[in-house]
C-alpha cells in the first residue's frame, strides 16, 4: 500500500483504484476512512482514483498532535500527496466534509488545481452550515416513504438536541434509496470514523470566510458543485451559495439522490463527473 509522509512526519496511506488520469479524492465523514467511497459508482473505470486516508483514519497513522486534525491543518497533507504523485496540477474531488479540505487547498494552492469537484459539500468554509430548517424541509420530501412516519420524529428530536441520535432511523434521510446496500454503508460509518478527529475537524477557527473568498479569486480552475435533490446537508439551494464563491463554477443537482449520490444512481453520477473532468480546458 503506498504512503506519503506529511510535513509533521505523520505517515499517510492512499489507495489506488482504476485506470486513466489520476483523480485525487478526499473523503468526508468528517474523518471517515476512504473505504466508504468504494469506486465512486464505477468512476474508477474512467479515472485512476487516488483515495487518501486522512490522518488518523483507515490505514494512515494518527498524528502526534491531535490538534492537527483541524481541517486547515491538513491542507499540507494534500500538497504532500500531490508532490508524491509527481503531478504539476491535480484534478481534485472532495465529498461532504472532504470538500471543506479541498476548498481550503484550492485557496492556498490555486495554481496546483486543474479541476475541482465538490460533491454534497456543506459550505462550512464560508460560514454557511446546513440548518435544522434545511434538513427538515429536505426530509419532508420523503413523506411517501414507508419508513418516514417513524424516522421523521427521530430527526426532529436529533435536530432539537433531545437525546442521542438514533442512526438506525436517521440514516434513511441520507440516501436516495434506503435499501440493504444503503443500510450496510451507513452502519459501517461507526467503525470507519475517528470520533476524536471528527469533533476537531470543523473547528470554527479553521475558517476565515472573507479571507477565503479573496483567495479563491485567484482560482482559475473550473469547479463543479454537485448536490443531491433529496439531501438536507447541503440542500441544492445551499450548494448554489457555495458555487457562487468560485470564479468559474457550475452547479448540478442529481435527481433522486441523497448525500451519497454514487450509490443512488451510479450511471448518472459517473457520467456527470466524467463530463466535467473531461471537458476541454478553459482558455483565459
């Protein structure tokens, strides 16, 4: 298994899947091992996926300093991976919380990004988290589902802070199809996620929205912001706000998809991502 050494000496693992031009993929969770991404619905048939296990997750070492789990502190891990791969510029995909890291990387190293795909990313980086109202409105779109009557009160209780969340019920709202494959994928999160790192990743101190907006003005790379039609975090409207901070961004909404769109409709997802990645380069 290939590894890269981060600037602070932490040994990070990455996994290679598929063939073609490399696509560096940053997982979400936050701080969930990259295993949950699989082959991104078959995208590995079109691109060579470079799936990074963030520090303290999967096959990567835990850092000596737990404070380095903070999102902005991991930007240099991504840069070390780019150097290790010998790439002048990278095509980069961030899923969910991994999109926060991908965006901070693009702001710090705009000249190193060829294309940036942000998949179901809540825009924490611009101070716009998903609200309880966002999640409830998206959840009500599922009112016709057989599990809705039981799951919706559990969602309301979680969002109001009443007790511990019942993920056996809440998981249904994160998937466009709540089938056996989705249940297994959701259940694996418990042992694939570093809980200590999860609480540190989105430390508000990691983000400076005004400074970020200014830095992103230097980003010439095309950006795709993809949302799931049924996702409550982010909703398509929240994804639109994220797309607006980039000079050259397009937005896509995947029909019938939740937070893991490559599971809900692999063909739609892979076709849309591949079309973005393979589009002719911009001429400034």
